[in-house]
C-alpha cells in the first residue's frame, strides 16, 4: 500500500505516501514565521518534516500517533534529509496496512494461540491448571498476548513474537520432561506460559515497539510477579508452597543476577527452564541475523544480542550435498 | 545464667548447663546398640552430643528447637569434641535467657519503634502516609519488626538490628532531604521504612538467625514487593503512578544487578536512598569489626562484609589529643 | 567385600580390610630407624599408614596402585588419624570389587554403548558417518569410552559417567533437531559423540579419578581436536569445509572463552550444542547434589559446580499431591 | 553578546560573531595556493574555517586561544560544514563574555568561597586547622579554587563546579558527623576540602575544559597528595600518624581500585567520605541530565556518568498533588 | 603511481587513477534502467561507484579483486560521496604498486627471513631443530611467512609484520634465556618461531587484510596446532612428552582464557614466552599510535589495542637535552 | 643452631630450643590461677605456649619480639599442639641465627648492592643520575635496601629479596633498551631502582615479614612517591617535566588499576617496565613453587601468586636428553 519507505528516499525526490506521526509541534523561525514540524515514521525509520504554508488546518486535525497521507519533496537541511510537506491529511483506516509500520510474525496468530491453550489444557495439576487458565482466559491479556513482541530488539522483535516464543518453549518443555524423567512437566509449562507475561505491559507496541515508563522502572519480571501473584491469591486453596515455587520460577528465569534475576534458579525445573528460554531466544536471534543480507556471502549480519556474526552453513558447505533426507 | 559456652569447652571437662537442641535422632552403633544423637547449640557455636544409656525418656520429651539442661562430659571423637550426655531434661522457660542463644541490640526496642512511628507520622503525602501506617500498624508486622535482625552475618546481625538500621536511615533521610532540596522527603522515608520489610520473613530468628526456605527462593525484595503492593491496592485512590514509584524504590534499592536489584535506580530518591542504605550498612559492619578484639592493637577484626580490616583510629592517633570537644 | 571404609574409621579401632596403595616409600625416623610409609585409599578417602616392623618383604612386593589387604590399628598422630600396620599383603584380584574404590554408573554400560552405536549409525551424511564410526570402532577408544567418567568432580564423576552423558546428549540432540527444523541433526550427533572424546585421556581413572599430565597441559578440547582431525584426514574425500565445521563444533563447545573455548560458537548447531551440553551437565550436578543427605530436609548438599544448593521439591510440596499421572 | 552559536549554524548562512581560536595553521592547496586554516569554537562546539584571501595580516596577529570576531559564510565541504572567512580580527576583551565559551555555575562564587572558609575555620583540631588554612589561604590556590570545574564531563562540569561540590560536601559531612557520633568531623571536613585539590591543576579551564598533560600522567589524587604532603611537612609538629591518616583519606577517596584509588578506605571516616563524595557527584550528574531536554517528556537525557536516564518525577506524578508543604 | 587516494577526494573532483574492485554487481534503477555498481578501494578506504552508460564490456571483463584504472567524477548521493564512472579498464600488472593498496613493512623481508633461519639453525635440540626446519623450509609456508601481517588492526598490521614480530621475539628470547639461566632457549625459540604460524592462514592479505572463514571459526592457535602437530608426527622418534610440551607452548601463549588460550601457561618457558610476546606486540601498538599525527603535539593517536594514548616523550622533555649518548 | 622447628614437633616430645616471642600476656584460669601465655615462632610457624609455675621472673624479663631459649614439652590442648614451658630465658645474641627465623637470599648481599650502584652509575642523564645516587647513598635507605624482602608472600619473600629483584630488573632493562632502540635506558634504570623503594617501609622485616600500619594505609607506590618527589625537589634544576615523567613511572608500574596503579602506563618506558617487573616477579614465584616438594613428581607446589602449579620440565622430559650444551 505504501509507495515509498523512508530508508529508500533520495534527495530531491517527490513522494506521496503514508506515514505515522511520531512527533508534532508548531515552531517559529528566527524571523518569527510559524511552521509545522513533524517527525514521520514507518517500519524502515523516521524523517524530519516541515510544512511552511497553510498548515493551520492540518495542525489542528493531526496528532501524534495518527497515520497521515503526505505529499512532499525530500531536501537536505544541515546535511540531513528533510521532508518539505505540500499537503497532509489523516489517513483512512482502510488505507493503512499496520504491517508497513510494525513488523509482524508470519505465523497464524489464531492458530498459535489455540496451540497455547492446548498446552495449558494439558496441565494436570489442578492448581496450576486453574492459574494458567485464569490468566489466558482474561480477555485483556489474551488480546495483548496475540500482539506482543518478545523484545524491542533482542529476539522475536515483531508483533506476535512473544506468542511464537512461548509456544515454541511449551513444545521444548514437553520434550525436556520426556527426556529427563526427574522434571515436572506441569511446572515447566506453567513457567513457559507465564514467564514473560510482564512483557504484555513492559513494552508498548501499538504503532511501534518501545518500553512503557512502568516497564522501564520495574521490568517484566516484577510486573508479571504482581499479575501472577494476584491470580494465585484469587484461587481458593492454592497451596502456599506451590505459590512460592511459581514465584521462584518467574523471578529466577533470567538465570543470573546481571540479567535482572534477583535469585538464581534453585529448583531443577527453574534451572532447566532458564536454559530452554535462553536457547530459544538466542537461536531466534541467530535466525534473525541470518535473515539479513550482510553483504558477505558466508556470514550473517552482526547480532548485537549475541555479539557475533553467524556462519551461513549452507553456503559454506555448498560444495557437498548434505544428505540428511528429512532436513534438505 | 549459662555457666559455660560451647566455644570455651575443653576436653575432659564436666559441665552442667543449658543448650538449644539443633538436631535430634536415634542412631545405632555398628554393633546394633541404639543411642541418642543430638546437636546442641548456644550463641557461641554448636557441639555433637551422644547419650548412651537410659535416653528413652529424654528422646520422647525432647525435640529440635527445645531448650534443655544437660549434664555431661566433653570428649574427643574422630578428633572433634563431643559431649557425652549423662542427664538431660527440658529447661523451664524461666531458666532461659534468650540472649545466651541469640545476640540482641543494646538499644531500647520500644523506644526505637516509637521513633519509627514518629517518622512515619511525619509523612505528609496522604497516600504514602496511609501506606506506611497500614503496614506498621499491622500487629503481626509490628511484632516481627521489633525482633528482626537486618542480616544473618553482614550487618546489624542481631535481634532488633533491622529496627536500629531503619530508624537510623529515617534520620539520615531527613538530613539528606534538608541538604538537597530537590529530594522528596516523603519518598525517602517511605523507602527507609519499607525497603527491608521482606526481611521480617526472609529470615527466621526464633532461636537462631537463618534463612527461611521462602527467603532463599525469593529474597526480601520480592517478598516485600508483594506485601507493599497488596497494602497499596487496599488503599482507595492510591495513584497508579505513585504505586509504580514505590515499587521502583523497593526493587532498585540494592543499586546494582549483581546485588539482586532487578532494576537500577532511575529516580533521584531511589539513587540517593541506595547510597544511604549502603552507607549505613557498611558503617555498621565496620563498627561490628571494630568491636571484636583481633589481637592486633591497631586493627579491627577482618570484616567479611567489607573485605578488609579497619584501623583503630583512637589507638593510632593516641599520641596527640583529638580536640573536637563535642566528640571526645 | 570391604569391611570398613576410611571415612568411618575411629581412633583405636582394629581393622582388617582392603585398600589401594596411593603412595609408598621407605623413611627413617629421627633416630635413624627405617619404616614403611604408605598412603592408602578407598572410595571414601585416604589415610596415612606406617609399618614399623618386618616390613621388608611387603616393601618389595607392594607398589603404588596395588590393592592390598591390611591388618592394623587406627591411632592419632599430630592430631590426624594414622594406621599402624601389623600385616599387609597383595590382594588377589578376586578379592577386590573395583566399585569399593571408584564410584560407577548404575546403568548397564554394554547397553549404553549399543545405544551410542545406534545413534552413530543414524547419521546419514556419509563423511560424518565414516568419521564417527571410525572413532567408535577403534577398540582402544571403545574400551575407554565404556569406563571414562565425565569429570573429576563437576558432573557424572564416576565410571561410565561420560557414556551416560553422551548418550543422554544424543537423545536431546534428536529432540532439538525435531523441534527446530533449521538444525542439522548429523552435526549435532557428531558433536555429541565426539565433544568429550579428549576426556578419555585427559583423565586417568584406573583406580581413582585424576588428571593426566597431558590432560592438565592441554585439556580435552585440544586433545580430541588432534584425535578427530587425524580421523578426518584418514577418510578419503572428507570435504575441507566440513572438517573446519567439525573442528569448530569441538573447540567452541564450552561456549565462552573463560571456560576454555578458544572460539565462541558461530554456527547455529554449535550454539545449540553448547546449551544442550551445559544443560545436561548442570542438571546432572543438581541430581548429584540432591543425592547427598545435607542434613537439611528441604535442601540438597551444596553443589560446588553450580555454586548453590537445590530445593527438594518433593519435600517442600509434600502437603499436596502432585497429580501429573505419568510422573508421580 | 554572541549572535550565533556553532550548533545552530545552517548551510549557506552568513554570520558575523565571536569565536575562540582552537587551532591555527597555514596550509597549501594541491595547486600550491596558501590559505589560513582555523578551528573555531564556542561553548556549543567547533567548526573548521578557511580564509583564502588577504589572510596574511590576520595570520600574524591571531593565535591559538585568542578570541576573534569573524565575518563569513557557512558552506559544506566533504559533507561537513565549513566556515569561509571574509574578515577576522582579534576581539576586544570587553566584547567577550567568557560564559559564551565556557559554562559556569549560577551560584555566587565569592559567597561560596566564604562558606568554604567558614567550614575550614570550624575545624577544631589545631594541626588540621593549620593545614586547611595554609592551603586555602594560598592566593594561587584560592584563585583556581574559585574557577575550577569538578570534571570535564562527569559532574559539576562547569566553572565553579568544584567549589560548589566541595561546599556541598562540607555541609553533608557536618550532617553525617552529627548523625553518626563515632565519626570525627575534623577529618571529614579536611577530606572534603582537600580531596579534589589536585583537580586545580589536573584540569585546565582557561577557555575550555580539558586535561593537562600532568593531569593525564598523574591524576588529581597523586597531584594533591604532593601538595598536601608538602603543606603538612611545613607545619611544625604535625603528628606523623595524623599525616598518614590525611594521606589515606586522599588516596582512598575513590573507594575502589578500578576508579584509581591505590588503597581501599580502611578508616571509618575514609569509608563514609567516599560514600558522601560519590553520592554528591552522582546526584549532580542526575541533576545535569534532568536539565537537558531529551525530547521524551518523562525522561531526562541519557547520563553517560550514570549509564542511564532519569525519570522526571514531577511529570510522572503530575496527576496528583505532592503535598510535602516545604518542598513544593 | 596512484594520483589520488580515496580519503582525499572532494566533491565535484575529476579523477583518473587505480583502484581495487571490492564488489561488483549489475543493478536496476526504479525505472528499470540497468547500471554497473562497484565498490572500489585503496589503502586509504573505499568508495561507491556507478557506471551508467556503455558498461557492458567492463562488466564482463572486470571482477572482484581485480585492479582497474578508472576515469570519473566524485559526486554526493544521499549525502555520501560516490564516483560516477566514465571509463574503466583492467590495470596492467606493471601499473600497480601493491603498496598503494596494502601497507607493508619498511624492513628488508629477505634479510629478515634469513635472520629467522639463523635463529632456527641455532636450536641445538635435534627434535626441535628438525621440527622448526621442516616448517620453515616448506616453500608454501615460507612464501606466506614473508608476506603475512601479524594482525588485522592490533599490532604489526602490515605485510611482513608477522616476520618482523617473530624475528624480534627470537632476539628477545635469546636475551631472556641468557638472563634467566633456568630457561631453555630451544623451547623459547621454538615457541617464537611457531606461535603465530596459524596466522599465515587465519588472515588473508592478498589485496587487503581480513580474516578467512577458517580463521574466524578456528583461530590461529587451533590452526597452527594442527600444522605443528602433523610436523612433529612426521619426525621419527619425536618424544611424546616433548610433543606435549610444544603443544602446550602454542595453546597457552595468549596467557589467559579470555584472550583465547584454552590453557594457562604451566611451564616456565610458556609463562615467559607469553610475557615476551605480549610486550613485543604492545610496544609495536604504541609505536604505531605514535606514528600517527593526532593533532595534539604531546600525544599519540588513540591506540584501540591499548585503550589509551601515549605521551610523545621527546616533545614533552624537549626543554632539556637527553644525554644518553648512544640513544640520541 | 636450632635443634627443632615448630613444623616438626610431635605430641609428647620434649624439646630445648630457641624461639621468637610473638605475643606475651599474663592470664588467669577459670579457677583464678595466673599463668604466662606466650606465642612462640620460628621460620616454620608458631605455637601456643603456657608456663604455669615460677613464671614471674620470666614474665618480667621477656617481651614481644625477644628471642628466648625454652625447655618444655609438646602437648595437645583442645586438639591443637601446645607447649608446656618448664624453663625460659632470654637468648644471647650469639646464640641466634636470624636465618632460623627469617628466610634470606642465598646471594651475597654486599656484592648485589655493589652491582646496583654500578647500574646507578651507568645512568648518563645528569638529573636522573643525581636522583638515583642521592637515594642509594642515603645510609638509612641503603641499610634497609640490603635487608628488605620484595613481598610478604607473593615473590622474593625473603631477606634481600627486594635487592635481588631490583638487580635482576636492571639487567633486564639494559637488555630491553639494547633490543628496542626506541627505549631510553636511563628511564628504565631509574624505574627499576626506585619502583619498589616504598617497600623498605611498607614492610617490616626485623624478625618476621609483615606490613607496617603505614604500609597498609598507603602502600609502597604512595610511599615511594613521597620519598622520590622530595629527592627530586632537593636537586637544583631538576626539570619539572622530567619530574612528572619519573612520578608517572612510579605510579603506573603495577600496570592496571586493580593492582593499585592509579594511572595506566602512558609512556613507552612505563609500559615496558611494567612488563619486565611483572615477568621477573612471576618467574620468581614459579621458581619458589618449584623449590617446594609437592609430593607429585611432575608438579611444583601450588603457587597462590600465580593460581596454578608448574610442571617440572626436567622430570617430564627425563626420557630424552636435552642437548642445549650451555644449559644442561
């Protein structure tokens, strides 16, 4: 739907396309002439924009976080590209494809959420089952759970990314409990489903991904602790020690103090869950780095989350045919 | 009241005195003969004890955490001192001075708690005032607050130590807010009064100081977060953002991730409170190290909390008279 | 077969039992009288022993690493227990159960090795298949692989522990490749089977577990790199880049420089394998700590490998019945 | 007085205003034509400048660190703004307001210095009193003390900043000694007044703030150690041990090795002074970050000294009226 | 030979000179018009280039890593300089001076290699002598040894730099063995000559210095370990323990885990060699930083390898004549 | 001269030999009987001693730091050996060999000091020459320089050890300056001779090696800074910048903040000197560890200074004859 993305604009280019209004204000030149200053964005970046004439109506109608249709021309100012706006109006909802403004999972979110509910339904311990059901059935939580990214930049940084990550973890948890009989599957599934619930409100992802003020001051561990604790308190007969165990699973899941866990895992399920969560996240970060063309045929883009580049194995081993039949 | 402390016992010494029962079990020798094995303790340490004859009545009456009167003889076994018990009976409450088993503050706890209530009463913000009052007026909390130590070994590690530490911090907070006008005193006092409330249940200090299981799995930051959050939720009209600020003060007060704070201080009052708390604790640790005779006249005992010894300034400067009249 | 273990000896006890000779020398007293000094061991520890009379024959027959039958008496010398030897003779092989001297896996080693060969046979890539087969079919390697522990103290520190660890990892690798379709199972299996091959010679575990000199100077990563590189060089047509990939899997498997990996994982299979190896090892360490009676009913022994104790979940949650039917 | 600041210049803008000469040289173009190259600065930044014609007189008169009046035009060269100079002359002293070139405290420096002298006068120990007085009464030191910043970028990075910091610390020291009776106020005041004296010469702050070569090679701790040691040696009867104590206060005041203290605080006053100094500096850094408009209404600019942003508490809590009457 | 270097290009400049082709591709404009896109480089940097007309022949002839002669014009595009190519052709070998594209040592490489062979010949231990000779006499190795840099950026980062570094180390080793009689010179020389042999293939330095894929995945320690191990295995009667010692010297030479050594030096020669290697490298890095004009007369450029600038001692002490006669 | 060392005493042994009095006090038993308690020491350790009868005369004559002749019997008390004293008297000077109480260099101290003076005399820069001469010719300094150890435990921890270390460093400095022509030998020699001068008073080594109070509070870097600065100030015309350079050499010689250097080396001579000093110290620590019989034939004792054991190369390579003729 969008005809041009910000990262592709050239100087002296005339454009007519849609943007998100990131900032809006009326300013004055040194000479005292008023003008409208906007910061406009799409999923590829942001650009400064100025409207010099007949901007009064626009200034009244348009606000931060609105989508707008803009006609203008790209110019250089103080060595940075700037959009000189000729015309601007509010976009109609049907003109906007949110995917032009926020990246999103390619998976089917409805199907993923159904899978999540199935995993929840497989929990046999009645207390944990009630807890997980109560949270996933809360319509406000469910709505956010279907949209939330798992992070701003580190991994699964796109709409639906959190759900993808959690469903993957539930699957991995099941495999781990089957392999290591000493592990309780109910606790692993509970940890998987609840461990990032705080991210639903730590991040805001209406029209771009960023942190809420509450998210910055408290973090998702502290935030989900409150949500989950209240849910446990609301369940009659929830055993006190089991409550402590669930709280421990949440607060210890980052595995180390320096990653914001106030306690180290001291229960086997907590230890294992930390590894599984870390592995799933890091592998997703590697996957994301490999999805970007770095210009070097053998290497992925640099992954800031992992502090390294990854080898493109298929390219490096292209001379010989990999023969695992089920994989290639 | 106690006639002998464990750290002073000599081999082949006959004693009759009081101990705390730390462990109790019936065991069998290789030859199949049953005997009663006890671990006995007082504030100076613990000792293995065995009763070989006529222990059946004692074994029935006596349990872990009981105080007992013991007549016996100190012997060496596998190179460690061991008490051979002749007679043992439950101690009567009036025979026991808890101070022989747990160190305690020298300050007047009732007076300290009154001071704490005064500081609480000086909070002018109505929401914070209600919050702090609700917590301090809870009889269960108040009872514990008058007994709790501030730590197992690091600082203020004695009954009443937490209260001493908190009252000192309230005083310091008042001075800091007077000196730095940008700081809000109400927030500093709230932080001082609530920041270690989790220690009331993180530690157990009935007959010795140790960690509860819940304390080990969650830690006092997480524990007080739950208590204080519930108290805020119970206050009608408590502003949501103020709630976030109070929660941030609690979770950030250790100042660094590696000390168990899941978030760094991002509010000035939180930053300053962290410094004041750290300073008051470390100075108390230095004070404790200086109170122990290290055998070196110029130096305190080694402080594990600070990783160093402290100079005895009065001894080192004894040759010249310090003249600050109000100090010496 | 052994009637007494060193950790159970008491002063003044007379014993007749079997030991491993850890050290042997002839010494002289200050007065110039010669005697035989031995250090004797079993799986519970070691003890100093001295034979004062008629030791000449024994001194000739007996050497370090021999098993001996000893009759003697436990005494204290400079405050440490010492065995005064009356008689000593070489033990007959049939008198010795190695398990009294070295802990061993409870699993059936023959069956485990068969499982390992099955995993090896499932590798479909012909080069990797030849590589793994060549190594596992080497009789010298196979013999060691059935005995080697995975570590001296950290995890799986018993005979057969390495095999247990590797077979577990092969199983986990299969699950991981099924869950994450981007991963090549052949590479994961190759990594699992070869990643600790250097431990076969890094450790010596004839009669106790310790490091060889070569093991201390080079470490198992460097040692297996040589073995595996030679095996690859011996396979005609082994692709050069695949060789580099296999070498990278070996050298990066500790995941971080400070754990002795000269390179970080830069291939997805290397990253994932590092996590799986770490998880399997740490979980085994937790299992080992939980197998020891710490005296605290809720807690395991302290695990030096993990720097913490683990909660006994079954004890802590005993009040309510865990209901996952397949687990309890 | 200045009509334009460097950070505000636009391409193709004609300007006539004052600058500091940061660098000056005569260069030749590839074609061999000589021209005058200058780097010009003000408190907002620096800009390259070139004068192509009739620059000979200017080149003779003008030197590095001179203030000049320039008429010229802003152009782009290799994508960076450059000033093409038409005319340049030395500025007259009365045309220059140093504050346009160097930021300065808003406090009254004379009054601050008087306060400092008062604190010094309150020291009752005769030796310390003589020491502090000798240093503060040295006219060269006093002149610098009234101008020096406390740092180049970390905190109080403006003229008079050091004095502000030290006077604040004296006040805090007094409060601390009143609250903790075990502390000697004289030592705390001595530490406060002398602990950064080395900064008078570690930094140079004539026309911009930077480090002297000596400052980089030695640092202010080593530099003030020399100054203060000499002053103590010049006082008759200054006790040797007190000298050691004062030296220890200076060298330990950064509190940790990694911040350049060769010794950790081992005297209580040294420990406490380190905390107070750190707190006063960090709070000033937070204050500075909050003084900058970051564009985000809830957050300060990012503070490099603290590695974080700070919440604007007044904005975040604007919905409810803070009621501490003395603060708002 | 080159008339212009990339770092000196100005906008709107017409040039005719030689470049290395770093990248080549055919692209289409939005309007569908094809053009040739090149990335061109020389030792001063790289520049984007586009050829819009009659590029078909050039596109066929010219490939990545070719040297070309280009006639074109520098323009700005999206604020970055870009070369608009009029004509381009392959350069003739005699037109190219590799030194315009890769920095090189100023020393005489043939002479340096002869010195290296002399050091090798001085090894008296027959096994080590055979080992070192076998490697240095391999023509493929010798050819690379005369060209290889010692690093991409850290130290000796120019053609022949590795040889310079190794010959310097041989000299230092000889001095060290003379000074410390406990050190074996043969082992030190062996370590010096072989310790960076892996860099011959870890880096590629045909037309620029970068890492090979193998180099990134394995690193020079692992790579030279394979080369040297094979060479030892090929020498009849090479003692097994001496082989282990040589391997230890190689793997431990970075001295610490975090610098990629999987083992710490545990032999005195290994410890000393690590120090000598580190010293020679760091001093070279300081030398390189001092060779760059930083604009500050007293200071070198910032050395990223050392994390600091270095004082220009001669400038700082210029006021007094250094009198060591042999040095000045 | 001493007939028995503390580390060799056995229970129930009667001895008559010499000790150093480390502590002395009169104590009372519980029953109120007074006795004399001593702590006695020699170079092998310390032992508690008690004299029960007729100790009054001894208690008057004998003080801490006296050497005494003791007749007594070794007994066990609370499981630790204790000396029951029958007779004790002050030793006569001629009865005492200090070497029984403090380890000392095996080198000829007078010869070593002459070598040091020769190195000093070789400095050609007149200012540095005067500086070094002034310090070495100070009789108080010279006397200490001939006795001081280089450390309490880390390296050269014996009388004369500092001198050994410094003379070795002067030799190494000369070699380094010859090999690297960019280095100024005068500065390296000055650094070598003065860099540990603070240790003359940081340590006390009259009758045992320990730290002085001043040494603990300031450290040798700060202490020698004062001594050397005063010496430079006393030399007429000592250039200011050269003084800064010398001070920098001293304060930076530990090379890193965490080892107590308040500044990193920023002059090449400072960088190199740090490496040489570290190398000489660490090699001495390895030498010391190898001098101790660890019981393992291939390994040295564990070196706490280096955090590892060292291989006994001669033993490990014993099977083949090392042939460097000048070394073996």
